[in-house]
């Protein structure tokens, strides 16, 4: 594992955290002084839960499970969020970086294959400190950055060498109603910039002899009913601008949830034909890993 004691990088991360410009919203909140950002949280990470998780992709689960840490709050405002109690209602208790490092080491000792930060974007600065502390204390397993894909490329650049596996969502293509569905009308452009930077750092997904991820990008795309995610344009981006070797999980588990009734067309599961069409299109343009 690469040493992560770059003092200047940590200082840069703190600067963009206060006032907060750490994500594309650039809300400017003084979170260190107690102001809440648009994500609804302050400076200290909120941890909703942590422990081995066996429901992630098999490349993350391996034999010991993925060591997930779920963070409260989110910089997206998805009206169909299935974890709305954590993201929108900001469930969790505050946990400072030194305590987080202790949790990370505990997950590794329990046999987890990695440490999987779920919805980490709005806590990038303190989580970077936690990674550094855990590495200095001997953490060896990969860090997984499991995010909604709505990131600032400049912030992701500062994570170079801290994160081994990026697992972003690629939620929407350019013609999707991302503003109405997630409060992020510029989602596609920012996601595209961030994923390019992730790919520059770690490349295509690599696994060890057991098939467990050691490094690289793993992309998730949730199929929405009625073509609302503009899925084909997402697939075009992944195959054409990242790599045809991109590992993509085309996810089928959308269900009407939370405030889905605020937007027409979200009131049902995607059909078998809708899901099959997205997978077939991915094959047509040359993608072959994942699905």
C-alpha cells in the first residue's frame, strides 16, 4: 500500500472543507463553525452503522464480507432514495477521524476484505484523515469509495493514493431529469469529470487470485422505469470515454420509495424488457464486465 502522509494534501482538503466547496454544490458553509452544508451535516462524520456486509458485488465480498461504514447525510437529494432514513434524515452518531481509524482496523481484524465507505463525499476531509491514521497504524486492506457519483474532480484528485477502489454511481445521462429527481441538474457533467479522474488514478478493476477487488473502478447504474435515467447515454460514456473494460453493475432493484410520487413515472418497478434492453445495449457497445 502507498504511504499516505502527504501533509500538503491534507491541508488542501481542509481548506476546501471550510468554507465548504468539497462537492459540486459549493455551498460555502462554514462547517467547522457549526454551519450545516446543503448535505445537512456539519464537520464531524455521522456514522449510521458499520460491519461486514455480504450483499455487495462478489468482487468486494470475497470470503470475509465488505467492511461497510454507512455515513449519515448526502450531497444528493434523490426523491426515490431507498436509504432515506440515513441520507435525508441523517441518522447516525458523530465519530471523529481517530475513532473511525479504530473502526477500520477492527473491520480488517474481523476478516473483512476491504473498508467500504458508503456515501462518503460530504465527509471527504475527515475521512482522508481517518485513512491516513489507519494506514499509519497498519491497515492493509483496500479502501472502497462508494459514492453517488456527484463529486468534484478537484476533490477526487486529492484522494489519489488514499483510495484503491472507486465505486461510484453513474445515475443519469445528460437527458435525464436529474434536477427534479436528485436536485442536481448538472449531475452528468460533474459525474463524467469525476469518473475520468477516478479512472486516471486506478484504472480498470483488478482482482487477486480469489477474484477479490484490489484496485480500480467499479461503476453502478440503477435502471429507472420509463427510461428516466437516460441509461443508453450513461453506457455510451462508460464505453466511449472510460474503457470498454469498465466493470459496470447494471442494477435492477429500483422500487417506488420515499417521495417517488412527486415525479410521474417513478411509480413502478422497471420491467424485464427495460432492464434487458440496457444490458443488451451495454453488450452492443462493447462492455462485457459486470452486469
